[in-house]
C-alpha cells in the first residue's frame, strides 16, 4: 500500500527529528535536571515515537520506548534524579531507536537486534525508586503536563497500546492525516450502506486495512461518541445511521480536511510541538516556541530539486548577463527597461533560491553536545560545549561538506585537547573543560572557530614526532617556525597521541579535515598556546555556485578575480609609474600609502607570451594594480585592464587542468566566451608572496611597521675565510670594536668586560670553519657583534662588518651545517644566513643564561 | 574484442584513427578557444559547449605528431566518459566504420612508444590501417606524462 509507505516515511523523518533533538536535550538534562519544560519535551518526543510506532505495528520499538517513557515519567514527577548512568541509558535508548529506525528505513522491518539488555537496564533504573509506583498507571493526571494523554499501561495488549496512542498522539504529518481521512471516508461509506453493526474483521477487509488500524480509527471515533463499540468487537453508529453518515462524521471529516493538523480533534500538546515540515529541522531555537502555524506554512522539498533550481538560476544569471550586455548597445528604451527589470528579478530570484539552500550551522552543531559528552565520559574527562552564532547560515552543500571535518575537530579537542579533571585542577583550571564553537560572517565568508581551553599543542612534541617519523630532518625542525610546526598536524599520517584510542590518534583525520575544507574553497588555521588551549579557525565561502568577481583583461583573454580576495584598485599614470614603482633587487614594489606592496605581474606569473603588453601599458602611461589579499599577505597584481565586476557562475575545470593552482575554475561570460577564475591564494603561492619567511617577517614587523612585510633588515659581515654572512638586525644590540688585549679567559671561554658585565665571546671563524680556525694575533681590534638576549649579551667576533641592508630574503638552498640557516642572494652576492641561536647554544656559554626561545628569522 | 564495433574515425597527420562510437558525444566545427596559461602544451584551451566548459586537447602533440598548419582549423571530437567531457582536436573527420573483427591485430611493437600506449590495436582495412585509440588513456595526462 502506497499510503502506508508514505506514512512510514513520514514517521521516519519525524522520528529522526525527535532523535536529533533528544540527543541535545538529554545532555542538557544531565546538567540542568530541574527544567520541567526540558523534561516534558523529552518525554513527549519519546512518547510520540512510541505512539506512532504502535500505530504502525512496530512492537519492538514500542516496547523499548515504553520502557524509556516509564523512566522519563518518573523523572518528570521528580521521583528520580538524572545522573550519568541514567543519561547514558537514555542515550542508549536513543541509539537503539535510531538503529531500529534505520532498519525500518532499509527493510521495512524492525531488524533482529536484541535490545532486551537495554530494556532491562531501563526498567532496573526505574526500580531504583519507590517500587510501589507503577510508572504509567495513571499519568494522565500528572500535574506537570495536564494535557498529556494517558500512555498505555504496561500490561495492556499491543492493540490497546496502539489504539490509545494513536488516538492521543497523532503527529501533524499531512500524509498520515490524509490516510486517516481516507479511511474515515471509507468507514463512513460503509456505515451509510449498511446502517447497522459491522464486525471489525469485515470492516477491515472492506477498507483493505489491517484490523489494528481500523481499530485505531474507530477508537478515535468512539472517543468522539460517534460509534459505539460492542463487546463482541462490532461497531455500530452511535445514534443511528443517518447521524453518522450525514452529520457529525462528515463534519468531522471536512473539518479535518481543511486543516490536516487537526485531523483528530482534541489533539494534545505533542502535535503542536512536532515540526513535521520544518526545513531547518532540529534547530533548538525554533523548538522553543510553539509552532503550529510554522508547520502549516512550511513544506519539505527534495534537495535534488533545489540543486536543479540552483543550476537553472545559475544559467539564468548567465543569460541575464548576456542580455544586460546587449542592452548597452540598444537604443530602444522599452527594451532597456525590461532588461533592467529582468536584471532585478533575476537578482532577487537568485537570492531567494540561495536562501532556500541556506541552513543554520546549528543543524550540525546540535549533535556535538552528545558527541562531546560521550567522548568525555569515555576518557574520564569533563567538558561542556558552548555555542555562539548557531544561527549563522551556510549553503546546504557546504554544511554537508563540513559536517565530518567539524565532528573530527570536536572529537580531537576533547580527546587530545581537554585534560583530565585532575590535570586541570593541578593547572588551576576548572575541572570542566570548555569547548567553544563559534560561527560568524565576515567579508562574504563564514568563520568557524573551535576553541578549547585544554593543554594546547606542544610544538616540541610535534617536532619530535615528525623527526621520528622521518617527515622532517633535525635541521629542518630547528628552522621551522612554530606556526609551520603546528601546521604539520595537517600532514597525512601525523598523530601526536601517545596511544591510539578508539576515538582518535590514528593519524588519519587532520589531513582529511584540511583536504575536505580546502576542497570547498576554505582554509584551516590552527593556533595553540601550550597550557592554555587550541583554537582552530576555519574560513569557508558562503556558497560555491555563484560568486561576485572582478573581471580583468590580460592580453586577449579575460580573467575573473573573486571579490572575496579584493581589497582595492590602484591606477598609476604617467610620472607616477616611474616614481611609484621601485625595484628591490628585481622585485618590483609599490608604496601604497607609505607601505610597501610587492607587485606581481599577471602576465609573468601566467607566463603569457606577449611581453608586449607590459610595454604597451607603460607606453599608454597607465598601470592597473589590483590589491589582493591572500591569507594575511597583501600583494598587488598588475593587470592590463580592469573591466567590471560581475556575478559569475563557477564551473569546475576538467581533470587535466585541476592541478593548476593558479585557477579556481572557469566561467562563461556574457558574450559566450570563457574566462578563467583566478585562485588568488594559488597565484600568491606561485609568486612566492606567501613564503614562510614572508610570513615570519609579517609577524616580526607587525608591531612596528605592519605592512613592510616583504623586507627584512639584515646585518652583513664577513667571517671565516671571507664568507659573507648575515643575521637579522633585530638580534643585534650594538657593534663594538674591542681591543684584542682586553680578552680574558675563564676556563676555555673567552670573555671581555663589557659595560660592567662579563660578555662571552664567540669566534665565528672557529665555529664556521671546522678545525681551520686561525686567529690573527696581529690585529689590534676585534670587530664584535653584540647580540643581546634578555639582559644577557654575547659577542660574536667577526672579521669585517660589511653593511646593513633591507632585503627581501628567500633562502635558496639549505645547508646541512647547523649553524647556517641557508643561503640567499643579498646585494647580488651569495650570503649565508646565520642561525644565531644555534651558534650561541653550540658555543656552550651555559654559565650565562639566555632565553632559548628568542626567534631566529 | 566484441563483435562488430563501430568506430568514429578521423585523421591526424595522415594517420587514420578510430574511437568507439559510443564514447563520442558529438562532432563540432572549430570553436574559439580560451587559452589556459600554464597548462600542459597538449591543452589547447577551453571551449563553451552550450554553457558547459569543455577542455580541448590537441591530439597532435598528445601523440607526438608534428604541428598542424596554422591555416588548417582542427575539428572537435567531443568525448564523453563517466566523469569528464573532453574535446579532441583532430585534422579531419572520416566516416563511421564497422571493421571486420578478423582484421584486428594488436599494435606492432615497433611503432613509437608514445603512440603505442594510446592505441589498443589496428584494423587492416582495404588500403589503409585504422588505429583504435584508447580514449580514456588519451584523456588521462597523469598516467603517461
């Protein structure tokens, strides 16, 4: 029977909704056991599932929900206080229900899983309290919920259970009500025909229904006084045949038709509370308010249909763009006016369709309290979840895509992040860990943050692990910044967990999280403070299908730049070009409001053959700079011509071109030509704007000169067989000439008295050229670079100070020697960058304590 | 090989190729293309096929054949596989042929390896040889480059 199928579907969808809210509510209950409204809600959810499953003849479901309901009833009456064991049992109940529902969904049967243990647990928990209380004997009189109808008593026959519950607790689902109406109509017809008593079995046969179902419907009618039930299971009209056929019953039926949610009169609370057709199912916020009207005003729509609509709207936007382009050449005002109208309507339609696909992120968040609780219990930890901005909306496809990564991150935060209560207490933190989920819109993107106040990530341990696993070498590790190291958790196969648990620690996951988020155009960043917690920041686009973009031209072709990355446009004309663009060792930079902006020529980056364009530009006397932001770096992209901004429909590139990181996709322009969409992040990486050195410099310079990030000030000097060496000027406190005669010795350590302190000296020549050190005793003075570190100072003895330069440094090759970070070309000459920290450490000047954490480059 | 296959045929540098007709979505004339900078040289560009962005791959460089005359505009053979649609640029389109299975032979060992990897076999037709192209492998640039 198709009707039955529909009813079961409705039942499944509704029950899943209840289950979702149950998860959240139960965890909430554990914390806040005194909230009667919460308890009632939980009770009603379980009760409704029980009722409907009884109606549909799922006895197993009835029996376990019944046991759970009994328990909840005791809770509701205050005879039991929720504790962890109880909540666990109830959560297990939710799992069991879910399992049965899944089985029903797949096979239409309840499945063979044995839930007797659970039922036992549930009833055992009930026995904990006053044994004399028969849980559901007469709950209809319950003070807490007066309108709640009587749930079936435990010993009643299944038929009766079904009858009472269906009667009491119909959900407002349209199809079910419709099915019931049909049955009622049939019954009415039968009564009219015969006008006399009809045996139940015969009724059922005529209606092509199960006996139970007929029984249920009639029970409803009986309640209305429309039919009488005889002892011998025969029904007859209450007064006479006429009254039933033409009077009350028809009215009842018609009234019901008008409003399906009132299909059965005297529907108590639960029906109003069942969000049967809520697009945004399971939102805790909306559940707070009664929403009889809400469910009347919403419909369920297949996501596939929405996807089709979205695609169609995408095509419409393209066509709109084409037409708008044609109108610029048109004189016909009527035509132009209708084109403008079309333009407006399309935009509105697009917004509307986009909105239908938007869902609050709370939809995926509200299962996290349960997840967190389960994991916390499993790890003997205590944690609570806080949420900010749960109503932040995201495209459905994106919601789907981030669901698993977010779950993974939440699990990680509890399993790895939050410490056990004892450890927390020892650190002076509250025993209960806090996990904050935060979502908000910013600059056309959605930011999601997962912040825990746990132990944080120890970079040293990551280093160690990475070296153990052969992912990096020791010198690599020494050179890496903390940020780089933290980002190693996103590398495949990486896990810092000491032991593999069943929750996490297998080292698959973070890399998958990263790939999944990058797949939808998002970025993940991790920040951590040892002992204070970890925060993971995810930025994702609002939607994927249609994006606003700036269209530019380079040579023959046009390109689209997503506006998300766009900061501003700068046009240089005439004299400004010569004055504005300066070269730092072949790297063009532009002073944008006093700050240096490194320039990237699009034609060079894309290796476009027409070198002419740049020349043309300069001849034309204008340069267009598109100022873009990639992660936290700004750079200027020099393009030939800026055309316009336009909404573009993103089309993916085929497999053959996927690897081109410079492009995010393609789009079809108004004139039918194709334009490539630039991937600003990929382009920036290609151009080297995002090198780790550049980042580090951003960090270092941020306090003083926030935007001269591309440059680093270095002290150049010579030491050890005329090698050119450099160290960051920021590490240098003074340059001194010290008379050789002043050098004194303490053990094998050379010292000088310097400004009232003892300063150890390090002969760089000796450190660098292993074994080949020859001091030059003929010299009267030594050149000493005084490096200050937290109050203590160390003198590096060098041969000659060369210069102080401001340069963009990119390490060309990495030396194996510990004391050298790498080699770079500075002032056109090969220069080695010293690892000052290492050198000082190697010189074993332990008696002068210095801070090991001073950052080197 | 199954019986009585039909092949959509085309010419490349005087060689005669065939692709299983079921894999060919359509054949269209030369289309304006959008260049893709940084792409491998075999990718000629992108064409707009009724609102769909399709990558065009020039089979001449793909098979290691010489360059086409600048005046000769190539034809597009649109190949559709399960997960991708690609346009093969060829010199000239031939008939749909239904060669006799008896005339099939595996590709001779001696032909250039670049070509041989993309050829499933040879049909000995009257007066000429039909090289059967493996469309999937030809589309997949990662495997053989």
